[in-house]
């Protein structure tokens, strides 16, 4: 029986972690031999579909008497780093008892799902908690014959939404427009940076709904508690990844606070953290733009791109946006070089290795004495960069930068920002690394990269940054 299961239901190629998934489902098959396994099409909230492994059967529940509760569990292709999706499967003579763990459609909600984290969370553990919660509050009841007739209509609807999560035509309307049209943003991470992003985005008024998703364990700490006390309109705090569903922008601010000894260990710790987050938020917001603010931003943007399998245009890092805005402000307001500021950008690697650059349409091309003009520009740029060095990047300033980027994306402003984007193919860079480059942003993320003036020194610095970042990425375990 086990051989048949492994041979026939071994996860297909779209499952990223096939061996881990196979081992788990073998354990489920042994423990609950009544379960039947199959591949079926699942329809998500946004109408997209995937062929996913699922199993259905009954779990034994004691509630005075013994009951067999029918369930269906869908295994996502990012399992075991994203929680399964669970439904009741009532027969025609069963009604759903809506409660804290079950909604009217039969969707099952459990603390175990909300706090899902590989490797401590398993499907067997999930089923055990499901049984325990059902023994506290029975999720189904028997219908009378007249009720059973009406139940058949409900079952046909439930059959649709358990093959997927919702019927696109029945989406609720809010304020005269469908919920799917809302400008919803999720900020992942409830540290100082995450809270700063929430406050900045809320203050800018660019979102109809802001979710602060706190995947950490333990009770809410100072910042989130204060947000709950002094409740802000349209801001919701949650530990449940499903709260992020249908976000148009997902801002990632989490950073591991482990006891790593080396810089590589610190980054690997962040990568491990992202492995439990990216697949889940990707699942719930499959059309979102990911905006990465975690450190180091170039590497974590690359990690987010790889783990999400999103197109490169929809995974960007905050990069040098803040530095570029400050650089342009210093040129215009402190050094009175407004003309120079128009096409000026800070690009490359965030930190000491960032470099000033200009778009190829810069005024120097029209100067009679190009060499002199370039020398003057270089002197002014060096002065501006010296001033820039004294400006730290505090949480609130990065939060304002995130709000600025989010505004351009949600409002489809087609504004140019220096953000971390896939640099392969630019400046003779052949590796998959993310560097800050001026890009036009819109609702789909990066629309186009702005062509930079050809400067051998700038290109050399970019290539050097790309090489060191690539070497670092090669040492990480994704």
C-alpha cells in the first residue's frame, strides 16, 4: 500500500521540495489509511489555478459519541514551508456549525495553521490539532430531511469553493467596487522598521487597507501593542498569512535576531526565515509586487525572487531610493545645482560601495567644453556624497522611502526610482545579482530600466559589487 502511494502519488515537478513532501504524505497514509490521495485543480482567490496534491477522508472525533468528520486537505507546491489549505467535506445530510475554527463555507482555521513553521509543523500534527479542536466544538451536525434537501444546493456551492477558495463572480462589494480592486498592502515584520513602514504608508494615504503581518512567536511587543491601543483606520495586525490575501504590494522588513557568529551566518539565518515566509505570502498574493527592505537588501531581494518564482519585474528592493532622493535634494537645495540633480542617481550596492551616476540624457552632451563640465559635475557630486555620508538610515526614514515607492507602484505613476533590480545584462554583468539602478515603476513593478551614461569607473564599481554579491550568494543554502 505504501509502495503504491509513493509510486503513484509522488509529488510532480512543480513541487519544490518533493522528498520532504513525499515523506510527510507517507506518514499521513500510514496513520490514516482511509484517506484517498489525488491531483486536482485548485482555484485561488484571484482566479488563478494550480494542479495540487490533496487528500480526503474522515478523522475520528469524540464528542459524547464517536463521529467521523469528513475533511479535505490541499498541499501547496511550496510545502512544507507553507501551510496546507483545509476544508470540511459535509455530506448532504450534514450541516456546518460555524464557529471560531470553521466558516460558513467549510474552510478550517486553526492556530496550528497560523503558526505554521517548518520543520516543527507537520501534516500529522495539523490533523491531531484539528481533531482536538473539533472535540471542543463539533463542526458538523445532522440535518432533518427537509433541511437536507436545501443542503444539496449549498453543497454544490461548497464543491466549487473547496475546489478553489472563492467564486470570482460572488466577490463582495465594498464601497461600490469589488474587494479585489482595493489597494491593499501587507508589511511583513513587526519590528521598528515594519511599524515605521505601516505608519508612513498610512500617513501617505496610498492604501485602502494595511496589514501588519507579525510571523514571530510570542506575545505582541511594545510597538504592535501600541498600534492596537491607538487603533489606526484601515490598519490591521495579524499573525495569519491568509490576512495578506490579495495584497498589491508586500513589504518585507523581517530580519533574524539570532546568535550568528559570522556575517554569512547572519545572512543564512535571514534566508532560513524567508523560506518560511515567501512561499506563504506568494500563495496568498500571487499578483503582488514584492518590496524588500530586509538586510542585506541585494541578497534578500535575490532570495525573495528565487523563493517566490515571481517575474523579476515584481521583486524589487528598496535599494538606493532613499540615497537617491537625498542626493537630488542636496544637489538642488544645498549646492544649488538643480540642473545637475534632474538626472542624478545613486546606484549599485547599498552601503559604502554605492556610486553617483547620471542618465544618458544629461546636459553634458550639450556643453561646448564637455571635459570641463564633467569635472565640475564630479566635484559637485563628491561634495554631495560627502554630505550624504553623514545621513544615517533610521527606521522612520526607510519607512518614508517605502511609502514613496509604494505610492508610485499603486498609483502607476511611472516615476523613476533607484531600486534593487536584477542587474544581469547591464554593464557586462553576467550573474544573477540585484543592484540599485534607476527604474520606471508602475503597478506591475519595474516597467523599464533607465539607460545610464557610460562611465568606465561606474561600470567597474558595479561589476565589482556584482562579483562580491554573487560570491556571497553561492555560499548560501536556499
